């Protein structure tokens, strides 16, 4: 009976956990609804973005390396953290089309901005597998662009409103080549020349961005590079039930010498707590479910990072994040190069940390990250072995059951001993049923006399609950499993079963498992609860990712087989069903 009560408490705990997640989804600060119905609205729907950072806001090499949270409110008015949109309609220049193995994108010569980025081979949804997902987009409702430029001590430094020149309208990564350079040039009549270069790499979502400067003006020229992402609070991918995916800004903040920590704020928090800090190393990123746009300055350079609200005309709100780098003085007749790295794409864990330390932390597995990451590592290697994520989940379930075999054996032995004591416990209930305190006292005497701990069977269930929750977050947050097919009708393990077959199988296997474990001392009310629970949980699990229900169905089937095997062993020892009936 104690085991049954504990199982019910565990089930209620899990349900409460996911109901809390659902409440967060429904009532936490939500993404602003788009005011336009079409994703093909023209760029003229926005206002011109002419709030260029000021060189005075760029850090000097001797600037203080950090800024506390308490200083953020005062610092948020700095020009390096652009605010409201002002001016005329956003203008366009020449459109440069670039195609690589990972990207199909558009660069606008006005500002040299990334205006459109389609992720090749990444479907927009499981229903449209041949349509590439467009992550960067200069159209409403999911407006999201990457801007960059230089600010200097003269008014004509090329920023994101400057028009560059491009030698070609089309660039393509050729077969056999690993990199593709796309140069944009700008000159003025005072001897300043800047070449803005995007460098794309095969099999990578990393994008190199550099400003190559030549100063032939006869005077020193002080410059600083800046990069920023600007977007509306509108996510392009649908959510699944029972969890709110993070949507906002994340950054890698320097604490002590050589020590960094990952922090984030949702887009709704930026109005009250805008981000600004100066440090060496680190990065800042726009984060949404499965995808990221990150700006990463050189690790040995100082930069001032910022994130704050920034309206987009035609949409309800907007926000921007980025950095402005250290000032550098370029002598007359000298050259210099300002470099940075962008990452625009899915949060593939084998690429993130290779691009920048700590970038993999943007894959948020919640408070069980320490357990979820090893689970994903094992799952990923199993997938590499079998080539199917569903089969990998089944194999992972086998491994987990193997690891917990001894604990499960302890649990089943405790259940068998409980069956052995069932007749004597029933006698005690009949004898002391009207005096619950006396009944509990007599039961404890029985447990003590027989050397039996009624909670011995509870701990294995308790230990396995974090594994279950961790696997949920792995399936929920790992883009590697996004739209991953299994077989037959299950074509997306990260989404609920469209025909509810797996939840039904789960309910049936749970019912069969209970038939093996039901305690004969349960009163009629407890028996009814145990009969209803498989149905209730099956309905509840109908809204869970199919991969998680697949894990639980496999776990139930293995538990039934394991329980049958262990009970046969215990029968030989006089502790199983035969003993219970003697």
C-alpha cells in the first residue's frame, strides 16, 4: 500500500510539474502578436533605422572590464544601446544573393545587412518538408535582421545606413571549395576605403564578418566596429504543449579573471532591465526555440555588449542586441582589420561550443542540465550507430533499465514481500480498522519484526523520475530531434502522436503492469484509483512529444518483462505469487 501511495504521489508530482509549465506558457509574458498576417510584407513597412552608435560609447583598451547589474538602468541610455526607431521608411540597395551548402541568403548593399537567411535542408515544418526555414527575414511578422558597421571620429564612417558596392549580384559556394568570400566596398573622396567581407564556411552556420580599412586621408582615423541583431518578438516555430521555450537574449558574462557565466533575459524583461556591460571575451545572442543568432567579438578584445527594446514599425514592439568593439586609431597611410563572428542557425550542439566557449549553454535543459547533457550524448551516439532517433530512444531505454536493474529488483522484491504480508495486514485492518493510530502502530511492529522496510520499493521510482524529466527536456530542446521521424505514422518525435496510438499503448502497458503489482490489501477506493490512473495518464501523455511516450511505452514493456522474470526468481525463494497465496 505504501508503494501504491508513493507511486500516486510521483504521478501527481509529474503532472503538477508539467501543469506548471503549461501555466507558464499561458500566463507568463508572451510574445507580442504580429499586426500583419502575411510574412511577405515589404521592407517599406518599417521605419528607417538611423540610430547609429556613437564612437564615445565604444570602450577604450583601458576601460573597466565589467558593469554590475545595478548600473544597467543608468547605462541603458547610452547610444551604444539603440532605442526607438526614427526616420523614414527603411531603404533598400542592391540585393546580393548568396548560396552555400547551409544558407540561401540575401545581403543588402545598403548597410551590408543580412536581410534574409534561409537555412537549407531545415524544413519550416513537418508538413512542409521541402520549404526551407527563413530565420533572418526583413518582412513582418517575423522581422529579424543582422546589422553591422563602423563608427568613427568623422561623420562619414560606413554604418548600417551606408551604401556599399558589390562586384556581383550572385555568389555561390563551388564544389570542392570550403569557403566563400563576399566583399562589399565603400570609398569616399577623403581617401578612406572600407571593404566589408562576409566569409561563409562549408558545413557550418558560422559566418565571418570583417571590415578591412585603408586610410589614405593623411590623418589618423579612429574607428570602432559594431554588430547588432534586431527583431520583433515573434517566433517562427510553433510551440508544443506543457513547456515554454525561452525567447529573448542570452550572453556570456565575465565574472572573475577567466571565469564566465551564462545569463539570459526574456524579451519582456528588457524594458525594465536592459543589458549593458563592458568586458573582454564573451558573446551575446538572440535566442528562440531551436535557433540562435549570435554576435561573437574576438576573444581577446574588449567590447561593450547591449540589449534593450527597439521598436519595429508595423509590429507590437521589438528588441535589439549586439556589441560595439574597442576603439582603434589607424595611422595615415595605414591599414587595419576589424573582425567578428556571427552564428546564424540551429542550436546544433556539435557546432556551438566549437564556435565560442559557452555558446552550447543556449541549449537550455533546465535545472536538470547536469543529467540531460549526458543523456543527450548517449542518445546522439546511439543515433550515429543506428541512424534513427526513435530506435535510439528505444536503445537508450534498454540502457537506462540496465543501469537501474538492481534498484528495480529491490523494488519488485519489496512488492513481493508486501504480498507475503498481505493476509496478516488484512487481519490487522479488520481488527483495528476503527483505530487508525493503533493500526499504524501494529503495522510498524510487523515491519520491524520481519525486518521489512515498506519504502524500499519507493526509492527506485524516485531515482528514475529525474531521468524521465531530463529526457523530456532533451526531446523538447534538442534541435537534432526537431521533425525527426521514427517509423510508420510517427514522422516527428518532438511533436505529439497525431493519431494517439502511443498514448493508448502506454495506458494498456501501464494497466498490465499494475495487474502484476496491485496490492491485495488495497481498499475499494484505492483499487478504483489505480484502475482510473492509466486512463488519466494516457490522456495526459497524448499531449507529450511522441519520443517521450515512446520511451515510456518501452520502459513499461521492459518493466513488465523484468517484473515477470524477477517474480519467477522470487517464487523459487518463496517470496513471490505462490508465497502470497499460501
